C-alpha cells in the first residue's frame, strides 16, 4: 500500500525566486507500509501504519525471554474511538485490518483475549487508559490488558502483598505521553512498579502451552545503585528491584512516552528523612552443637530473608552442646540469648548466653534483629507448586521428614518444576526463604530473584543434607 500525504509549505525560496503557497499541493510524500503488525484507529494516536505503531517482540518472564510470534505495544486507548490490528505481509501491498473476533478469555479489569477476525467490527475499550496490547501471530489472537500502575515491595505500605496505587493517569496528547503521580510513605528497602495485581500474566502460546507476560517494571541498575532520583530514570522489564536507602514521605512520578515506547520514573523526598537502622550483612552459626567453636574454620553462614535486612535463617543438624551467632568469621559482636535454656526449641531475646542443645536433630534457627528475637523450632520444610500437586500454600502432606541427617520430601504428586521453602511464624511469605537443588548442591534464593526452574517427574522425591549443603533428586 502507498500512503499519500500532502504537505503545504509556508514559504519556499528556490533559485532566488519566491514561490507562492497553494493549498495542500506543494509536497507529496509517498510511504510504503513495511511488513509488520500495527495498531491503528481513532482510539489511538496512530492513524496509520508507521514504525511507532508497530508491535514489537515482548519480553517474557523467566527463561522464555522473547518469542518472535508474541509481539505487543503499550498505548493509550480512548473509549470513544476504536482500533484495529493491521498486518502487512509485503511492502507495497494493502495491509489487512483485523477486528475483534471470538472471545477466548475475559477477566474484567484484567485481560481480554480474542481471535483476530478481518470481517469483525473494530476493537473498543470500556474506558480511557493505558493498555498493553499483545498479538500472538501463530494463534491469531490478541490480548488487551488494562494497565493501572502501583508500587509494591518491602519499602511500601502493603509490602510484597499489595500495590499502593497511583492516582488516575493523565494523558498528554501533545507530547503523546501518560503520567502518574502519588504521595506515599516509603521505608528503606526494595520495591517495583506493578499492575494487574499479580506477578505476570499467562496467555496461550500454542495449543498446549502458555507464556507469561511481565506486569512489572524496575530500574536498569543493580543493588544499592538502583535508585530513583529527582530527575527521570529509565525503567525496564525483568530488571533488579528498585531500592530506597532512606525512608520518608515521597512524591513519586511515573511517565510513559508512547512514541518512544519508554517508561521512566522519579521521586522527591517531601518530608524529613528516616534513616534506617543498620544490620550486619552476614551471620554465621558456630558452636560444638554444630561443627565446633572456631569461627574461622567451623562457622557456616545463615541465609538472608529476601528483602528483609534484619532477618536471617538457617537449618542445621545439631548435636548435644551449645551454639552462638557471629557477624564475621572471628569473635567480636557475637551473640546468643539473654535467657538460660536447657534445650534448643523456644523463642528468646538476643543476649550473651549460649543456646544449649540437649536433643540431637534438625532445627530451624530464625533471627529477627529488628526485634532482637532468636527463634529455634523444628526444621519445617515444605514442597510448593507443581511437585505438590499445584498448591501454593503450606500443606502438612507436603512437609519433609527427618531421616537420619537428611530431610526427605514426600513423593512428588505430579511432574513440573520443583520449589521448596521453610515455614516459620516470623516469615511473612514462603518465597522469601526458598531454595532448590542444582547439580547436587542446595542453593538458596536469599535476596535474589526467582531461581532457575528445576524440572521433576511425578513419583520422584528430594533428599536434603543441610549440614553438607547437598541434595539428591531421584
């Protein structure tokens, strides 16, 4: 297809002679729509097929990265207009404009998945807003997700369980951008920008499988450098969590440039800063109930609770004897409990006494330095997800049992991906203390993101030796 656009020059000086202006006839620009998939229509800012209206490969969650047949675009859509998905297969040929066909799936305010149908009426949305429009060109399906951003994470009021929403977005048609604002209290910690009320959304990929879309954006840097400033900072999908190093009242601003396809954000501290307490970056277990009393050779490290600088945990097989905690592989700033105890299990206050163990066995040691609590319980480990039949909650039938110096899982109820975590009254979310087995070694999530998938089959089980740091799936 050739699109003919007429342009009127206000004034043209050519070869020293002034040329008079004539309505819409001086310039003619001919542009061919290139092969691709586009969004066009009166509901959008795009009246025709152009590079800025083209759908591009979507970043997918975890190991999937991108697939060339799953493409998408974030764009503002108006309720009083309509839009089509336009597919050009060859340059110079008329694109086919598709409308909304048969509904595949629909969840109000979350997603609508429809078949593409060249004979159907154009798409419409119920209200003005930013939407994520994704096309699966293999299945000929289009998914439309409303995008209502919020902030979520350890630094926010709702923690990792619930977003704190932005105010209603403002669409600037002149700059073709969308802006969100909020005033909120942040504590020092990690957070993300998220919509849809969940971590990603799965859509059909082919007849038998699905792919997961990101529904969050984060910063582009790592660690403590991944912070917003008073100037706009670019955001990306699939990056490391953003962090605030100082708590307080903040005004947060988020922006999306539709033509550039770019999210960015900034924040301004509007109240007095709240300086967070500092905690040790590492803790170690030492004592003759474990390996011995020499930190340099006998101590083993605790695992940080994800996104919780004050808390650590460790599972260990303990013998009769005593133990303490150190903050380094040496003495100094070591601690135990304030109380006197005769056997390990109990909840104690941080102090200078050893914790005594009378009954050998596996124990879970959980430490919250914000509250100065040291808790010792039995080693509660559970299967999660596919291997336990698809449940994402603690169920007693999915609890590990001690067999000698190992903890052994129940037989896997079904095939899929193996996930495991501890259970403790002071732990708010199971995934903050999960781990898995890779090449025979136990690896802990700690403060990292989702761990790589570990596929298993129904009927298998896993055996863990926490003192040796090893695991066996068979």
